[in-house]
C-alpha cells in the first residue's frame, strides 16, 4: 500500500531546521514524501523497492520514502523508517534557507554553494558557535530512558539492507567520541548490531574516529566512552557524514555556525558525553580495545565490501529516545545519504587556494569515484597538472575530468558532452599508477590502494596538440548573433515549457 501527495510546489517551511522532524514536515509540505506500508524485509522488499524507485524516477528525482511498518525477523515492526530524505538537491536549499521552488535542481544546489561561500570567514574558515547545554527534562531525546539488561537493540527496526550484509546495521548514526588532546569528534560510521547490547563500529583507517581510538589505545587506555546519535537535524548530520571539518575541530560547533545559533546538547545518562538534544535516539556505551570481526556490508560503490577480522565494538549501557522515534536507513550504494554542499564548498575553498585557475570542483555522489573540475586555463598543460594534484590528494577522485569554465560541472550532460567533443584520449590523458583509494572500491586489489586517471576535456590549445582554430559551438554562435535570445524566450515563451513540465509530473 502506498500514498503520496505531490501537488504542492512551494513550502512555507524553510530551514535551517532544529530537528529531523521539522525537516521532514517541510519536504512533506512540498509533496516530496512517498508513504509505504506492508513490506517484508525478510524477503528484502524494502531494498528492492528502493532500487526500483531509483530505476524509475532517477537518482535526483526520487522522493523521500517513509515505511510505516515493516517485517523483520518474522515480526511486523512499526516505524516510521525513512529513506532517501536527502536524495533531491532541493533538500540542500530547504536545509540552508533557500526556497527551491521554480529552479532546476542543480541551480538550487549552486545557489546553496554561493550562500555557504559567503558564510565562510575572510580566511576561508567556517564560523563556530558553542553548543548550549539544556536540562534532561527538556531534551526530546530523553523522553524514554532504558538501561542495563532492559536494553535489547534487536527490538528496534534496524534493517539488514542486503542479503550479503553480516546482519542489521545502523548506517546513519553519528558516533561521538571525546579525547583530552583532540577534543570531540562526530563521525558517521557503519555500525553492525551484533546482539542485544553489542554494536560493532567501523571507522576506516585514518578517519577521525579511527585516529581518536588509536590514540587512546596507544596511551594505554582500556576503553573509550561513546554515544551514537540517530535522527539528527540535516546540518548536524552533514557535519558528521562529510569531510567538512579538520581533525580536532568540533563538528557540533561548526554545525552551530551553519545553523546560525547554538545547537542544544544534553549530558548522557551513563557517561559525560554531550549529545544533540533534539535527536530521535541516543545509544550510550563503552568501546573496549579488544577487537572482533565485523562485516561484510554493502558499500557506497554498490558492491558488497569485505569482512574485517578485527574491528571496534561497543557494549551498550543506555538507550534514550523520543516516545515514537523516527528511524533512518541509508540504502548505501542506492541513494544519496546526506547534504553535500558544506563538504563541496570546503573542498573548493581548499583547492582554489592551491590552484587559482580553478572555477569549481564537484563530486557527483551518484557516480562515486568521479570528480568534475572546471578551470579558467592559463597555460598549456595546466588541466592535466591540476587534475594530477587533485587525484593524488583527494581519495574519492579516482577519475578526474577537467573542463573549461563554460561547462557547468553540476550538469552531468554538459560534462559528458565536453568529454565527447573536446577530449583526445591519447594526448589529453594521464594515468597515475599508484595512489590511495577509497575503502570499499571493488576494483582495488588491496584495500586503500589503486590508480587514477586524469581526463583533460578542456579545449586543447595548439601547443597541447589541438587544432589551430577551434570550432565555435552552435549555442555560442546563436548567443553571439542574438545576445538577448534567451531573455526573449524566457519573457514570452518559457511559460509553455514550465506548464508542460508541471502537467507531465
């Protein structure tokens, strides 16, 4: 059984949002939520449904999904369980206070990027706002408190997403750690439910969480206090899920900077960690430093990853949650999982300092491994040089495609058109034989190691082996001869296109 409302085009609810619930109300108001009930996850119907949703509607057009109830281990469990809540680029506009109505999705996304660039300080750093601690009695995440032997993680509707996964996983949790030297870290790592009070935690090597835990272990500590928070507001979850902050920088402070106010936090029940107060659930515990097997798990590339013989785990000491918590499942490798604009702007600010010719850099998450770079080329060979440096320093940039500034890197059709029309494979490519690789890359013969390629899809100058006179594009020929052509069309005729588009939806 399904139902969906898709009649509205403009929401009265614009972020930033204090909670996931507020955000969900906004996309519901826009008609971007599909409600589903009666799926049997013992037969992986929810997983199959999400694949078919993307097959039919496309990665950026599919709505958020709310599973009202779902069958797990032979038992029907009530949700709601939500998925794909950040799938559409319009979600970036809503979360950061930009009305997405009326614009193509990639234009909304570009407007968000411009707004975030303006939020950065003069030295291209993110503003920080100290969190505000609230009393337990006012924290929504404390409405229900469960401790010790009353805890059973198997009572909650956490999904085994793939038949190849080792079991049910929490894959949208923000893992919070604190260290006297490094401060606080908030990171999203896959967490396998291993029993009623045991959860495996997988920070990849050299991720901030891994660095925290290894430093503690090296100092001779026997365990680490930990909290996993579930159902955070969109901006805090983006801080947890992306490389927006540097090691030692507090994600909750930076989240406050994006929110424009202090993030409310509250003290845990069984340790001294502070966690966001408006989340759906908090799982508290300790991580002992004896390791045990974890995985496999379906990775972001859409392939089942490896089993790890040694990984961290936590013993759960308390669970607190709202009266009727919302659960979130990321169908990893199928849908877009978090707001990417803060990470993209962070990367752009860093790379533009190094390479002034860069106009923009984009990592399309629907095709992991690709990196699109636009430049204003100043000298022969510059595109290959910049691409080489990016593939050597940015792990996810396995395939760097460098284009001219007239190509919109957020429009994949334009990028691929430039590759087809401007790229000569023999003279305008470079292979990086040895480089780092993302964990979970199924093509890597050794985890964390691989090769890269740079594709120079800029117009090749004669000094680079290109033609003496590069042909003009048809569209440029039109706009050169009639500079106001698109203004005329927009003023007089574009309503026909817009009306047809609304009717077809």
